[in-house]
């Protein structure tokens, strides 16, 4: 099954997809259900203008996350080479420049560069083992980026998967920074560019995606409406909502029981709870749960995140 949608801008795209997977219906609004997740497979997303403003503090993301992502995915020397080729060979003519994860094994003759563009190799993000679990078992999430001028300036991101409500907009902003740099070479502004996202699987995680649900007033109201009556949700047809309420119930239960941050067992769960407290409920509320002896280093409440706007982000973590 194929899914294709078009949106006016990137924020509208992200919010619509979050809502669709969180409160939609299985078989109509999404077609895949995993353990803690739901998703939409074989998805093509179109954005009419690639100009937008997104604050990553809304996603509970700090600037360090951006720096890590840029260093993982972007090869600075290959980036320089590709941008140079856009300026030399593309201009406002036809051609497609490609930033991709696998190395170029077949070089094209110089006279074909205007037709086919140049391949840009980026870093292959490796899996890593943490305890008994493997992170990124299936490899990199972002696979390639392309830029073209004809018939309209377009940046296309090809991805294996992405978590909406968590990191999806950071993936989009990697593409946006690339678009800005391409525009400097071709003479186009990102507002004139369209964005296409070819996505094998868009995912909504019942716990990790809560940042969006907790900062969106309507979504949070939906969670609160069901937090004490999850049995009113049909897990078969409303799997996204069931999983989201399950994740939110955990936060509420720990708060009601007065569990300290340092007495939680899982670091990722403790981070979500601490961020929810300080960003949504405030410092005074967060201070009530300071301390704990099981993992005492987790016991200190977080400080609120500063604003981190997408338009202020660059590839400076790799010196570009």
C-alpha cells in the first residue's frame, strides 16, 4: 500500500501526521502496529514551501542532539565537493545532486555531470550494543538527500524510518540546512523550494513521541481524558491512542506514588518524566521529585531548555 500527502509547510506536515497516528484508526490512518508503536508505511510527503520555523524545545530536544546528528550523518569534505559542483555545473539548469549513505562505485564521465549530478557520500551510522539491547540494529535512519532545480527547486529526503513527535523535525531540518546551502549555490531561497520526504516507515511511539503530545494542548487533553479509563479505548482499532495513553499513565502513576527521579529504573523513561515536569508543569513541581537512592545521579531535576529554532541551526558541528 502506498500513501501520498501534500502540506503547505513542514510544521503542518509534522502536526498532521502526529495527530493521525496518535488518535487515528488502524487500517485507515496507519497500517502498521508494533509493540509500543504504530506507523505508516511507504509514505511520500510533499511540502509546498520549505520555509518554516520550528522550536526544538517543544520536542524536548537540546542543541547537543542536533550536534550529534550532524556529526553522525554529514561528511564535511564530501559536502563541500557537492556544493562546489552545484555552483560549477548546475546553476539553474537541470541535474540532480545526491547526498547518500553508500559510496559511489561508478564514476560518470564529466560531460554527463549536468544530466546526472554528483554523488555525495555521507557517514554510515553504525549500530551499537547497550547492555542486552542493540541500538540502530537496521542501520542509518536517513539514507540520502537530493537537490534539483528543474522543474522546480526541490530537496528530497529518503529515509528508512523516523519517529514523529520526537526526531522527525530534526531530520527535516537536516534537509533544510542542506537546502539553504544548495540555495546559496543555485540562487534560490528555501521559500521557493519544495520538500519531498520518501519515508519507508513513519513511526509514532507510545512513550518517546509524548513530547509532542504533552506540548500540544489538544493532544494532552486527549491523554488526560483517558488516563484513568484506558479500557474505554479499543486497542485493536485505536492502537496509537492506546499506546500513547499507556505511556502517559506511567508518568501519572509515578507522580501519584511520589517516586523520586533517582528511584526510577530506566534512564530514558526518567528523562521523559523530568523533561515533562520542568517544561510543562514547572520548576516548583519538578522539585517535589528530586532525590532518590536507586540511581542517585538521576535525582536532580532538569533545567528548562532554551529555545532552539530551526532557522538558527547550521552544520557548524562539522565546521560548515
